[in-house]
C-alpha cells in the first residue's frame, strides 16, 4: 500500500511541474532581527518624522521647506552610512511659493478669528486690509458677465456654502476583518481592474469651487483668476471641505506655471466660518473681514528627488527600490502626507544598514518631489532610468529592477499589499507575510490602487506595489488639511510599517530570482 502511494505521488509530480516548485524561502532569523530593530528604543522613525514635519514642513516642491527637509534627510542618511546619496534633478518644476504670515479675522458684525490658510501660488495682501465681504458664486461664463464691475474693493466668497459633515462615527478607525476579507475577492472581470482608492479612503465630496472641475480645470482657473484680478477683488475666499474645523485644500488657487498670471490673494477657510459669513450676507447683514498675508513666489531651477543606496554584494543580480514622496501641501506640516511615508522608507534603510544584513542586490531609496502635482518626480525618474511609457524603449536599468515598494496612504500600519493585477506575486508575498501576521499584516488583494508614485513604475511594466494601510484619520481629518500635523502620527503604526517595508525589501534583495513581471505594456500615445 505504501509503495502504491509513493508511486501515485511520483506520477503526480511528473505530470504537474508546478508541484515540484520549491516553497518561497523565508529567513526567520532576519525577520526576528528586523522586528527587534524596528520597535521600541531602537526605532528612529518618529524622530525622522518629527524633523520632516515639525521642523521642515510644509514642503511644497521647490520651497525652502522642501530643500531644508531634503538636506536634512541627506545628512541623516550619510550619518547612517548609506552610499551614493544625492539630489537627482529631473527638470524644471516652475515657480514655488511660500507663505510667511497669515492673519484672518471677521471684524463686523462682531469679532471672530477665521480658521484657514493662504492658497499656494496666490500673492500676499501687501499689508493689512479690511473690506466688505460679498457672495459671487462663479461657475459659468454668464456668472462672469453678471458680476462684472461689482467686485472692486470687495472680499469675495466665490463658492456656494455647503453643509459641514456630521461626524456620527469615530474619525479614526482601523480596517475591519470584513473589509479585509472583501478586498481579497477579485473584482468582477467584466469591469476590469481599474485603479481604486485605498481601502478605508472614502471619496470626500469636493467643496463647490469654480477652481475645480473637469479636464479644462487649468484653463478655467486661469480665466477665472484673470477676471478676479481685472475686476479688483481684494481677497478671494473658498470653503474647505474637512470636518470640525478642518480646512482641506484642492489643487491650489494659482499655478506653478510662471506663464500663468497669479490670482488675487486667495484663502481657504473652514466650512463653519465660511458658512456663517455666507448666512449673514444672505440676511443682508454687512460683514467686514480683515486679512494680512505675506507670501512670495520662488523662482527656482531644476526640481530634484533624493536617492541613496545600500550596495549589494552582487549588484549584477539587480536592484530593489523603495520610497515615498517628500513634498507636501501647505495647510499643515505634511505629517501624514507624506512625512510618514518618507520617514518609514528612510527607517527601513536604517534598519537594513544597522543590521548589516547581507543582500545580493543593491537597495535604493527614493524620496520624491512633485507628487502632489501629478507624480512628476517619479515619472521623470522612471523615464530617465527605466523606460518612457510613450515609446517603451528600455533604459539601462530596466532589466535590473526586481521591484519597487511605495508607502503613501497615511500613517496607519500595514495590513497587506495591493498586488496591482499581478497574480504571479501572490504566493511569494503570502510567504513573506506569514512571519508578520501577528502584527496584523496578512491581506493580499489583486486589485490595483493609484494616485501615488508606484504608478509611475507600474506604467512601464515594472513590479511596483503600494501597501494596504489602516486609514486612521487620514481621509477623515488629515489628508491635505490644516490638521496634517505630527499629532496624527502613531508610533506603533510607523514602527510596524517600517519593519514590514524593510522585510519586503530584504526578501526582494536576497531572493534568487527576480520578482515576476506582468507583460510589457504597449507604448502610450
């Protein structure tokens, strides 16, 4: 009987070649050492996040804050012993912008300080100004004609008021078992697998603003800004769309394009304050507002990314990359978007270097710029190093990259990985997640997610992945808002995510074979 069983198994192996594949090798000693280094007193991730946010935030691309944060990161990575640390220019970004003073008040019918901030690429007021507020909701060309000759010397509320969200559930939350289980199911094949918002990231309704819209947003914005300037509006107000005092930024009032004329001084204020002003005006009660804004444009040369490496013992076997974007919006200090991701990427490099883990492939970290304007830094880097999606002519390093790992969905701990429609990766990542399931990471979804820098790599057929993260308060409070500050960061989450990131990079750098790739995409038009 025993001989028969052996014969049957041997026959099965002969006809099923997949059954003979060796299981994915997992180095549990390395996993143990990474975990020990990532948590508690050994961790440096919160100190890194503190410097990138509290000390140097906000970090609009090309601004003094971005440059100072990049210089600090370079110095810290030199201290850790990383190699080939450099600023890598990727081309002209346009003008940058910085606000150095902001004061906003309602003077009449009574005093109220206004919660808000100056919008990027809008000028200052040239000193304190006080003027009457008026509603001028402009959405169409007819609206432009209707308000012609009526805005001079006024502080203009440019959008209709909209109700503040009622927070009936906790703003901070973690992904439930049910949500993670649902994410593991493949999407309906008839609808394909388009890039989706991250798990736990509901689409926040946009604030009604004439500066946001469809594909002609830039043209529309330029047209509106010229009208407002020509008509002599002193300050332009828009409502944020964050909850409970949160003020959330969209695309900004102006543009980094030096050929586009700037708007009048432009301010985003919290819904509650915006709506109070609008109600008073609606009831024919005069409202006087006061603003004092100092802001300036910064003409700069080429924008740059920051890169650094841990050289591989056998660099000819390939390259592994990890990263997150260093730039941010300007309402807060860019703590969760994305000082957290940049800090975790740096911390993963520190862990690997400190432990002196032997890796065949070179490991390279990238801290991107221009992500908030459309992943400009990572797109340029991919074009220079790997391939241009317009022609798909491979560059020197195209065949060498085994994988890229990105982190940019807030400050929550890692719960799994978006496989980005790459089925071949599943058994590999399943084995890698096993030693970290007790830390809450175990979900793999075939679904793709978008809107951050791994997409630049995925667009040219390179294995590139974003991690599933607990949402915490990211969508509810901190994303692109004046509340995006260090206080929104949780040390245990950043430590766990740094450990997972280091572990995935280590496995990719030591794995005998490269990570499997999807078919090479066709050139884009």
